[in-house]
C-alpha cells in the first residue's frame, strides 16, 4: 500500500474510556489535535495465492472462454491488477446453461432433499474452513475493510448456506399442504458491494430447492465467486449444478435472455433492473429484483444520542456506504439536531480511512475508479445545490480510490443528493419537528428498501415504523442481517424477497 497517512484518530481518553471534552460546559467540541495514532495492524496476504488468469467454471471444470477474451480486476486500494478473467460471451453462457440443464434433469432435481442438504452443509463448512483466505480476497478485490469481510461478510455467507441446507429436506413443512417443485435453471447476477454474500443469497436457496444455477459475479469483484467454484468442486458437488461465468454487463444480459433459463435473480442498480424487467416481460421466466435504496434513519429527540450516533455511523459508513440498504438520509428531530450533528462530526473524525487489509481500518477503498468518479460528481453537485458539506479531516493514501466520510447539511427534499442513491460514504441530513413530518420525508423517495428509527418509546417505534414504506425497518440499530430474515424492497427498490422462509418462494412452483 502506498504512503499510510491514514492513521491518527482516536479521542484522548480518560481512565474510564470517555473522551475528554475540551470545553468545560459542553461536550460538543473535541480537540482533534490531541488524538493519538494507531500502529499498523496489517492482515498478511502472503499465504493467499492469486493466479494470473482465471477461467469460467462450467460443468465442474475451469474452462477457457470460447472467444479467448479477458478483462482485468484491480485492487482498488492499490490500483494494481490482481488477475485476468474470462469474458463470457453468448457461447460461454450457452455452454453453462446446457451444463446446468443437464445437471438439473439427470441429477439435482431427482436427488432427495436430505442428500442435497448434505452437499450444502459441506459447502458451508468449507467456507468456514477457508474463511480467512476468503475474507482477505474479498478485501483485496473489492476494497472493503478486513474487519468487515472477516467479521460480517464471510460469517454471514457460511450462515446462509447452513440455514438453507437445513431447509433442503424440510420443504414440505415450509409450504404446508402444497408440493414445492424446483423451477429448473436459474440465471443469477450479482453486484460488487457484497460479492460473496450476494452469491450466497442467490445460490443457497436455489440449491436447497433443487434448482441448478449459472451465476455471473460483478466485473470488478469476480475473485471470491471463483474461489467458491473451487469449494463446489472440492465438496464433490455434481458437475453442472453450479456454473460461474465471469464478464461484464453484456454477459449478464446473455444470461437473462437465454431461452432455457427458467428464473432470473438479479441484485444491482434500479437502472439495470428496469432493463431486465423489460426484457423479461412476455416470457414465462420468474424473476426477483433486489435494487437500489436511499434509506432514511429517523432520530427522535428521546433517543439515546450516543448510541444513535454509532448507529448512524454504521448505517452510512459501513462498507464505504456501498450498501443498498444504507441509511444515507438522516432525519433528525430539530431540538437535538445541532448537538447530534456535532457529535456525529466528532465521531467521524475518529474513523480511520485507508488500507482495507489493516485491521484498524474503518473505511476502506471505493470499489472502482468508476464509482469513485460517480461519488465525486455527487460531492460537487451537493455544493451546486446549495448544501453545506463537511468531511472528516483525515489524510488519504496517495494511491487507490478513497473518500473521506462526508455529510451534507442545509439540504432540501428535492435536491438530487437527497433523492438519488450515491452509494458512497455520503450522508444527507434533514430535520423534522413532528413524527408525521419525519414519515413524510422518509417516504418522499422513489426507493423503499430500508429505514431506521431511534427512540426510547416503543409506541413511536410501532407508529412510525408501520408508516414508513420500506422492506426492512431497524429500530435502535442498523444494518443487521440474518439468514432467517427476509430482505427486499418496495417501489423502485425491487420485486420479491430473499432470505428466510420467504426466500424459498422465488425458487419453487407450488403445486
Ligand atoms: P449494476 O451496475 O446494476 O450491476 C449489477 C450486476 O448486473 C453486475 O454483475 C453487472 O455487471 C450486471 N449487469 C450490468 N448491466 C447488465 C444488463 N444489461 N443485463 C444484465 N446484467 C447486467 O449494479 P452495481 O453497480 O454492480 O451494484 C450497485 C447496485 O446494487 C446499487 O444500486 C445497490 O443498491 C444495488 N444492490 C441492491 C441490493 C439489494 O438487495 N436490494 C444489494 C446489493 C446491491 P458488471 O458488474 O460487469 O457491470
Ligand atoms: Mg476488483
């Protein structure tokens, strides 16, 4: 990694661990110059082998791309090329779909659920065994802090496979009185923000219900999907049950439009989701679309303020803000807004931005140059729209794509930075006086994926929570995930649910 100018930043602490305010009559102003530095704590990537080139995984084998074309994936923290990947063409996709069809007909759909479950359990255990390697690769390819890939992404990936492995032999209990039948071949397309977790959300329920899959990871983060292919092979999964075809948007489109695909599962932007939905209109393919979001985090004045500040930090700065359900709009009650914003600024000052492989890092690299430019465009736009921008004062590494944690105040509901998904560590802040106003502002969005409510009062939680049109509402917490819990959106945030019992429905026909 380049020059590590990213350290600094922890509040001076008293013996009891409470940050020492510099002003005797206020806890608002901290003296940033008194912060002390963390030492480097790098996770070693020495043991992780990354090949120069990777091929598609089709019918249980790694195979060269038919047309021989390749593309690179870089490490966004260093801008170095990690490896070259096969670019999937219509020929490659056709081969993968044929392999998946054959495996579906001859093996997987005929196998009893308890046998399918054994394979999925084995995959889950192998993910746990290789969790350190997978976490390091996820951080290198995508830029997310190792603390998150190690403690959040990969454990959740394993948990998803364990959870759906458990359903494989109990499907008749999931749908009492009905007979669930698999659909056939599922085409699955995933984004770059949680590469392996999105793979797990897609593949685990599909396999548990007796379907076979062709999955395309995102162009900027294909590495862990190919490690997963190795795991499938090592687990002895029958050939063709899982096929991974790498490539860009065009490859995804080939999968969506392949005539022998029975179901399309897509996670990505609303823009591409609309294209996919249009192309599926008039076909009998089933589909689920998990799309963008602009989640509102509502803070009432009776909330536990310090806890809520932590929650807001987690809501918008987790994974550099590359989170579909991020709490990217803060809506805070007027009586506490000044105090809250100051506390948030103080907390932002303590966030460490830098090397994703350093265990101290809070905010890693922006996933790609393209996304970095996109975020920068929004930062400029905020200024043009009259908003006031505040960023933490941390230094950034010289190489790689990094963005300081950023908040915008003085914003209007109609501003584009309030309405559009920025997908970076950028928060807009609005205030409200009454609960109705908070609900109105929260719902004034084309999206409806997530939201948060912070208050001491259960009645406010239920009253407000029921009025916000969002698929997931968190109360006094944020960004909590569990395989047993359904996830999905209203409005332009998508169609269908993944996770939990609900996540089985899109993969079965109920007879
Ligand atoms: P994206 O540009 O829509 O891409 C998503 C996937 O679709 C990628 O694999 C992409 O390939 C592929 N793709 C692009 N054009 C396609 C086309 N015409 N037909 C078929 N596939 C196509 O989204 P992204 O930028 O990767 O991901 C960020 C978005 O995902 C955000 O909007 C975020 O909110 C959303 N997201 C939603 C959820 C959820 O559960 N609701 C979860 C995570 C992320 P390339 O990568 O090669 O372009
Ligand atoms: Mg990459």
